[in-house]
């Protein structure tokens, strides 16, 4: 109670200060008392009238300021004024110096911009002399007019019979109506907007009919067009017999208050509807304000959040929170990224901006926080960074692939050369194993380049049994002995078309995941069968068109996955493995490969019981020749040369050496060069006419592109076969198509004896044919 009183006294004092000069200079006895009936302000005239000093009155009870003959009536008059109605009484008493006086005192309720009465303004008229009474009355009226102008209020009345309106001078001044306005009622009523008039009329009629007082806010315009928001207070006016003869009251300009209130409402609406989470909390964390953005971000309603600790609602790591609060208290502001928790337990990354709130005296009153969810932004940023690292890895892989292909080329051709002259069957088998391993290594390198460059791999007819046999062979090295692996397959599986290395990569990835899921012991099963889909079929990861499919399933009895995790396993960068043990790209890449083959992937998993992955591949209904791989025939069946001179250009000595031996073994003569410059010198020397050039594309001093450009210009009739360890597409020995620069064929490293010999033979044959045709045409 005392706090409320103090606030009213402070508000009253602020208003009275504006009138202090007028009060002190007034020749009338003017005073202000508070709601506790104590003097808050007095002027000198009152002090002289009562023959006391100002200090003797201030803070003293008003009804004890003089020896009154009727103290009870004074208290009643004050109570009436505090209830909102002015009152007047005549008081007789004795001054402190013993002099008697008679005074008429008028008390007015004092209101600020709000609704409550915060004090009483009193004017005392000395009636000891009639002349003094008249002067005091006029000056009292002047003071009221001054107060009305300063506080922007005035009085009004409406006659019940005639509906005539009368306004006080203060009201006229407020609305800009001249004192001599002949049609006051019409002028005053015209200042109310059309939409406001029905409401005002209703209140006036009720007041003059059944005596209902009213108070309302409405819009009015001054005669100059200024828009005002006014508070109108009205009560019935009665005759002495109680009959209502009209209505009367006061009008107060509250435009500034209404504007400030509206601005506050707009600001509150903006904050409440902001997408960011905005909250106000005390220093100890107790939530005072919680906007809709906070509701959407954290999941707690405003009713649930207000009054609770923000730290309990949104959670932060203790060390992270302590550091943030320390900086906030030291600097008054904190911003940064922190981890927080939502109502459903999700961890989110939030960009927070905390501002310390202080009052006019510098005391901390709370914290204003603006929190923005950047979880998705950070996830996308991390994905971009990973993609950039993968791009860099692809570039690095290209360089490594070139070097590895250069290493594998002499190995592959040397093994083939050794095998054709080897009579011992066991040794021949060992050499074939070495050849197969070299080819598999070359295929793996090609696959790396295919993935890094984002191009399609080669597509051939695939026997599922061969694919499964290769998978079983690799599984022996991938899976510990404590894990049992079983394989079941239908007798007739048909064939599918695709890249065998890519599909093997998919299945090996599934085996690896199953191995990690079961631990050191467990069971993995591999099953293969055919499946016919009659209707449109969909799964978590892909939709399959109707048709016949080869279905390969890899199932484990590991820890399994909950549905929420299983739904995300095909998303890029999503992994269930510990940090640092998985990239999250295995299954997403596998799905991309399977989709690229026209197939589908599906996952079934139950937490605690295991996981089953299914790969579906379309069965090839065409009749392939089945000889896609038959090109690697016996070396003895390859065409032989007729002593033509072949120039081999390569910076790798081992490749030059093995290529020379291979070509010489098939009837060719061979020259070698370590770079393009040496090759051109050998050709320009002319001592040995060159029939064909085989050149690597990446070499020091002068690379293959520059070499072929020179030869195209100066020796356009010289056929050229280009070779590179960076090719990820196209078959060795194929026509280069749009390569140009006089290149007849392309050899992708590592190439085999068969590929080398057939490419040379075919190129020389085609060159001879073109030459003969041209000769015939020239004749």
C-alpha cells in the first residue's frame, strides 16, 4: 500500500511542479494535498492567511492546519474530492496566533493522464471581508483556467431538454472554439468524427436517462484539423429534488498517452510476431516475456515459460553458460553461438544476442535476449565444407590415379608377356592371378576417377553369380572370423546391365556396415533372388517401376536402428558411426549408383534386432552377345606386324620398356622417346621412317597435346594413338571422337597387350586404307 502511495505522490509532485510558479505567485490561498490528507504544496498566501510558515504546513494533516469548528466536515469534503467530485465547504476556525477567520474552501480532484485521482487541489477564500471573497473567487477561477490550459482539460455540460452543449473556457481553448461562437452546440458536435458519434450519444442518453456515469476515450478534431484522443468523464446533473436535468463532466487531452500506448502495442506486436525467439528474463534466469518466436523455436508456450527459469527450459552447457553470463555482466552485452535444447529434447545451434537491461539509476533489471536458430545453416555450411574437401580429394585422386596407372601398365603387359611363354601350368595360373589383380586395381582406379568426375561408368552385361562370387571373396578379407557369413541364391538369377565395379562397391559398403553393426561376433546373410513388381512400388529411398528385378539382400543381427534414424540413412553426410569413423557418404553414394542403374534400395531395421538392406536391379531382358569381355583372347590369336616402325613416347621408362618388348614380340620395330621434344627430334631426323606414334598426354618438357598439335601441322599423314592414366570413361582402343588433333585412337592406362596390339594393328590398317583410297582419287 505504501508503495502505491509513494508512486502517486511522485506522479502528483511531477504535475504540481509545472504549476508551482503559478501557485506561488497567486494572491489566493492555494494548496495541494495528497490522498493521505497531508499538505504536499502550499503557496505563501495560504501561509500568511494561516499565520504560519510553509515548513509548518508541508506534510501535516490538512484537517489540523487550524482550530476548526467542524473538522469532520473537512474530512468529508476531502473524501468527496478524492472520490472524483469537487466539493466546497465553509470553514470557521482560529489561526495559530489566535486570530479567528472564516473561509470558503473549494476542493478539486486532481487527475494525471491516467484514470485515478492522485490528489486534491484546494483554494481557500477568506470571507472575513466580502471584498476579499470576490477577489479570491476571481483569482481562483483564473487559476483553474490556467490549470486547464496547462493540463489540457476542460468542463462541459449538456441540457437534457434542449440538448444544448456548453463548454468551459478550458474546453474551448483545447478544441479551438472561439468564446463568442454563436452555434456552440453544432460547432462542438461537429468535432466528433461520424463513426464516434453513436457511441458518445449512447453514453450521454444513458447518463441523462437513468443517471449512469461514464468514462470513455474517443477521437476528436480541433477546429484547425488537429487530431486528438480525449478522455471524457460524465455524470448526471440533478436539481435539488434529484431530477436529472442534464449531464456534465470533464474532457482531458490524452493524445500523448494514447500515442505512447499505441507505440508500445505496435512494438509489442512486432516483437511477439518476430521469427527470432525474443525473451526478457531476470538476471537469475526467470522468464518475464516469451514471444511467439520462442514458442516456435523451443516448443514451450508463453504460459508454460513465463515465471520459470530460462536455463531449465532451453538448457546450455554449464561451462558455456557461465562464460556467456560472465561476459554479459562485465560488458553489458554477449553474442555468440551456443548449443541449446528444445522441449522435445533436440539439440539446436543458436546465435544469441543478450543485452543487459538497466534502470535510470544504473541498476540491473534484467536481460533482453534475441536468439536465432542457425542449426540448418550450420549443417549446410558443414556439408559445403565437406563437399569442398571431397572436391579437393577428387582432384588429388586424379593425380594419384595417373601415377598408379603408369605403375600398373608395365606390370599388366609384363605379366601377359610372361604368361604367353610360360609352359608350367602352375606358374601360368599365378601369372593369371597377378593379371587379374592388376586389372582389378586398374578398375578401382577408374572407379575413383568416375566418382570424382561425376560421369557414368561403363555398362556391360553382368552375371549376378560372378558378382556374388567376387563379393564373397572380398568378404573374407573384410569380416573377422568371429562373424559368420551365409550366402543363398536362386538357381536362375538372369543378368543385369551395369558397371560391375560400382555395383560391387555398393555391396561391399553394405557388408562393411553390417560388420560394424554386429561387432566381433554375429551373423551376416547375403541372399539373391528375382522379384517381379506389378504396380508402382515405393520405399523410403526410391520408387521402382513395374518389371523384373534382381534382388540382393544383406542382413545382419546387429543393434538395428530406430525408425527416425532409418529414415535418414540415405541422406548425404548422415552417419550413425562415432565421429571420425564415417563420412556419411557410403549409403547416399550407393543409392545414387543403384538409381543410376535404374534400380532401388530399401532398408528395414528394428532397434535391437538388426537391419536388412535390399538392392534391386533391373533384369536385362535383351539377348546380349555375351562376348563383351571376350576380347581378352589368347595372345597367340592377336594380329602381327610387318616390321612397321612404332614410336613410343612416354616419360615413364618402365612403360617405354615393356611397350617396346611387347610390340617387338608381335613383329614391330620400336623407337622410344621420353617427351614430345625427343619424339619430334626423332621424327625430323628421318633416319628411320615412323609409321605410327603412341604418345602419353602428360609429360614434362613437351606434353602430348603440344606434340600431337605439332605433328598434325607438320606430319598430317602420321597416325597418332594418345594414351593417359587420367581417363575415367571410354574404352581403350576406341575412336577418340571429338578429341581432334589427328589422334586416331585412345589408350586408357593401364592397357593390356591385347588392347595395345589391336589398337596399333587397326590404326595402321585404317591408315593404309585411307592412303590407298586417296591415291586412287588423286589418279
